[in-house]
C-alpha cells in the first residue's frame, strides 16, 4: 500500500498490530516520537556492529509483557539490520499481540526482510520517499518469479503455482514474498514512467496477496485470482 504524506504514518501505525514502513528511519523516528511521546519505544542497530542481534530483540520485546490498557508502539528502525534469528525472535512476539500493542519495522528495503516477516505485516510505501527510486531488494530468484507472475498466461500460472506450492519451507510465506515483490515492481515501474499499463494487474495481485495473507490455498489462489 502507498500513502501520500509522512504525517499519516502515526495514524497508519495505530490501525495495525504489525506494519512495515518503507520510509527514511530518521524521519519516521521524529514523526512517531512527536505523535506518541512516552508511548513509543525504539530499537536501533548497535552502533559498533550496525546490527540488531537476537538478544537485543528479546530484551526489547520483553517490554511488551506489561498489562497496559493504552496504546504502546514498538518501533524497530533500520529493520534490515535484523539478522534471521532476530527476525524470528521478533515474530514469536506477534503470535498473539495485545490489542493495544503496535509493532512497526522501518526500512527502506522491506524486500530484504524474511518472507515470514513480510507475510505477517502490512507494508506501506511513501510515494515521495526515495524508496520508489531504489531497486527492488529481493534476491534474484524472488525477482525472477515475480516477473514471471506478472507476465504469465493461464498455462504459466499453473506451472508457477505448482512450483511455489511445493516449497518445503513455508510455501505461503515464499509465495507472499513473490507476490509482494511483483506488486513492488509494478508500483515502482508506474511511478518511474507514469505509464498506466503497469497498474492493470495490480488489483489482481493485491487480491491475491490479501487472500494468501488470510491463509488462502496457495495453489488455488495463484491461479484463480490472477486469471
């Protein structure tokens, strides 16, 4: 999803338990801190290593154990600095989030995050942000499959759905990464060129992403939603 104004970030964060924002981390920190004051907590990469370790994530998420009855915002800045173990530790805290807890990852490259993380979150891009000018950060295999999804005919969709549904390690999360990357490619192509042709398949891809996110059948929706 795209939004037009950085000032909308707090309202969007408040409406979801888990969101990823492709915006400048320093701008996001200023905006959220001003909006939520003492209600917001930040986790940033360690200065020396530039990384966010699993121990840092565990210490951070331990702060969610309180019995607060008001909104609290847990913001991870430069989320691409999370290593896989740290991302997985973060995910464990999202299995049953309290209604008043809001988790936000801020990174200019959401595609660099694990598919399992992307599959749990709502991803927001700021139209004016440099994120639109950045190349898609997914790995080459994901990007190739995303481009295949965009251009596939009925026969190609069946073949692609068979391949993705056979993934041994969380096929839904992998499919979501492919679909999310396809959406990102089309959005960025549209904003770079202004050509409406890049928007034609977006409604189907967005429907597909929503259905997969809601635990829809991977093989079924990859074909049915795109035809």
